């Protein structure tokens, strides 16, 4: 890793290799918005139990659900479907 110096402090770049599941990504986004599961489920017109199962990776996300959830968070569906994708994987 290449060091970055700023004044007298030396910083190392962050490691962007983070293993995260689709469910963990949904939970993280929901929590960042300050929403409860009940609030997000209401916005998605989905049962809270189904949302909980998604967040706990007990059910598959699927393309249509990914699109619906992405719209609520105003993100691209690929962010949810491939949360641990790295540019290194493309090489």
C-alpha cells in the first residue's frame, strides 16, 4: 500500500475489499436512512417478515425485488445484487 502524508500524519489507504451480502447491504442502507424495518416494508409494500428474511439472507433477493428496493433507496439495482463485486473481479 502506498502511504499518503498530510502534514505530520501518515495515512494508509483503506482496504476496499469488504465481504457483504445483499441482505447486509439492504440493512445498512435502511439504517443509514434511519428507517425501521416496518417503515421500509411499508415503502416497499412488503410484509415486515419478508423484509427481515431478505436482510438475514434467508430468501433470495431476485431481480424484481432488487429493482423495487433500489428505487426506494435511489440506487442502481446492481448495488444490491452484487454488493461485494470488486473491479479486481473484472480483470
